[in-house]
C-alpha cells in the first residue's frame, strides 16, 4: 500500500531513475523538433553520441589497468588451478619424502637381514674351520705326518677367505679387532707349525694356541648370532626417528599448505569481494565512487564493464536530476498562477460568484493543491534514493509523535476521527525531520483510510535495542496480495473512501526509504484483535542512554501528560 491508496490497480508503473531518463531520451530522440523538453531534461548529449558512448567501451579500450604486486594469470580458472597446485606442493613433497623414507627403511631392513645371515653363516664356517685346523694340528703333533701339514695348508686358505668375508661385513669394532687377532694368531701358530725341529714346549704352545683359536672362533660365532638382534634394534631406532621426522615434516607441510591456502583464498576472494562491493554500491544508487577490480584479466574486464555501467548510470542519474528540477520548476510556475487565480476567484476579487461557479473554483483549488502535493512527493522520493541521515542527533520519538498528531488535528476533526496515543520514552539517533516525515506519512495514510468517527491508535514502546511504533486504524485493511508491493514507489491500490483524490503512491515508499536509512524498517501486520483495519509497525534503533538521562526523559513525559 502507498500513502495514497491500498488496493487495486496501479496509478503509475514503477520507474527507476535511469529507466525514466532512458524513456524520456527515447521520446526526445523520436521528437527531434521538441527542443523544450530536451532542454528541460538537460539533454545536452545527442542520441547519436549516446549510442556511440554505449558501444565505445571495448575489451581493448581499457588502459587504466590496476597495478598489483601479485601476479595474476589471464584466467580466473587458471589462477584457481595454480593455487591448488601450489597448495598441494608441500603435501606432495611430504608424501614423496615419506615414500622414499619407507623405501629406504625397507632396503635397510633387507640388507640388515642379509648381512646378519651372511655373518652368521661365515662365523659358523670360521668356527668349523678353526676346529678342523685344531684337530689337524693335534693329529700332526701326535703322528708327525707331513700329509696332515699339507691338508692344513689347504684348509688354511679357506680359513683366510672366510675371515676376509667377515671383514667386508658391517661388524662392530670389537668384532673386527677380535677377527684381526684371530688371523694374526693363526699366522703366528702356522709359522711355529712349519718348523722342522720343535721342542716339547713348542708343541704344548701349539696345542694351547689352537685351542685358544677355536675358542676365539666360537666367540665370533656367538657375537655374530647377536648381530641380528642388534640390527633389529637399530632398525627400530631408525623407524622411531623416521616417525618423528615424518611427524615434523607433516606438520611443516600442513602449516605451509595452510598458509598458502589462506593466502590464495584471500587473493581469490579479493576480486569477488570487490565485485560484490561494486554491485552493492550500484544497488544502493551510489554512482560516485569509481569501481576498480584487481585480479586475473577476466575479472578485471568484468570490473571494467561494471565501471562503464556505473559511469553510465551516474550520467543517467544526473540527467534525471536535471529533468526533475527543470520540470518541477516549469510546472510550479503555471501551477502557482492557476492556484493564485483560484484563490482570487474564491475571495470574490473579480466579483460575486454563483453557487455553480463557487463549486468550480473549489474543484480547481483542491486539484491544484493535490497536484502541488504530487510534485512535492515526487521530488521528495527522488531525494530519498541516496538518503543518509544528514543531521544526526538524539530524537525523542514522543515529541515527534505529539507534533505530528497536532499537525493532523484539523484533518482528523473534520472527519471526527479520534487518536488513542500511548507512548513510552524512547530516544533514537537520526535526522529529526526525516523521522517526522516517517511518522507523518504513516499517520496521514491512516487518516485517509479511516472511516468517519474512526479511531487511530499510536503505541510507542521499546523491544530489545529498538523503538517500536504501532499505527493502527479501522479502515478497509490491506489485502494479502498487496502486502509484498506495499512499499514500492508509485504503487496504487483502490481509491480512498468517500471519493478522496488518489495520492502519488510515494508516501509509504518515502517512509520506508527513510526508515531503512536510519537502520530500521516498516512492517505490515495483521491486527491482533482480529478486527478490520491496517497495522503498520515502525522499528528504529534506540540511542544508547545512561540511566539518569532515561529517568529525566520519563519524568518530562509524565509532566507533559499531566499538563
């Protein structure tokens, strides 16, 4: 519902500013002979120039390319893929390092098992060879058979080959030392064995020496058997260190990937945020700030198109402003003359008037007043499109409501309408005149649709952090199908009762724009008592007040009510 009516047909189709200007431009281009309208609309730009300007923007025309320290690919898709690749690189590196480490650990395990098996086998052969050498020596000492010495010499070669195999294995230092002593002992004993004439003491030394040689070989076998266990322990230690290293590597890779992901998320979201801000900026009719989008080339190109659209809308907005200013001036001049003439005739300056002539003068006067109101509503609505509270300050809603009620007292008395005003102290921050305009439009709308001898309720209360004003009348109410469009500009419903003249359809649109500009809103509700009538609710944010100030305000309202 609008301030003029609530139901039924439209008075005018809603026209956005740039659409209205475009329509006027098209008419002016079709009627090239009508220069007055073109001048009134501020039409200094020809139709040909506008079509050329509309088509002049091209992808290659953009020279003001935004400078950025970040390298962006040509395509937004390529930039996203590059981000995924860079984010996954640390994780891929950690995965490859884990695979290589596991492979290295497996290879070490195989080599350890193989070397332990080789050491055990060679140690066992060494022990068997040492025992055989000892037996041959003891037999030679008893039998003094030269053939036994030859057998010893052949077996001795196998003994030294076995020791060489053991020396090539990763034995511990003590084992290598013991193996060296074992070889030296055998060489020294072999020199004694080859002497042709031996003393009994030499034979005893040989027997004891080869007994020690066998014992040393047995000790080597025992140490080699423990080599497997030592290799297993070493592999376990290596695996534990590897797990610790892999944990640190995983944490580092995850941290780097997270930092890269956050960085790329910021870089990817930046042009999207800039586009969203630009669209919101144009959606709120802010065409004064230039649009600049950083990022890949396709996103920059989209930003360029939005900048071109912003500039075009800004141009159309300025044209509309000039058009409304000139047209309102051109309309007010003859309208003032007609109104003054009607006033002169009503005051009988030109002579007495017959009853029929007086009725004609009354109709002319009322329609000129209505036309003046329509022009003022149109200009006021145009000003609300870029509305921001210009004069901010504390506003006592109780004072505003009482002031508006006093202003509408005569109109209400003419139709015997009474007001039921129940208000509580509520202070908001905003433009006092614009807040007064909100309440004025809501109350005038209620008066217009209230029946004779009707009742209009105004209830002001607080709810949470908002002040809540309910305006309830006993009129025809609002049809459900009209509610979604009730605050649209120029939307008209059924005529007001008792043949009242239609309004401009801008009153509620202006009130809604002002409420939104102050961070509030206006709602259409059903009456809680189920009776016939309309119920409008205004929400406005409360001002932050300390308790003493709130107490003083409540006391002042109480004194005013008593007086």
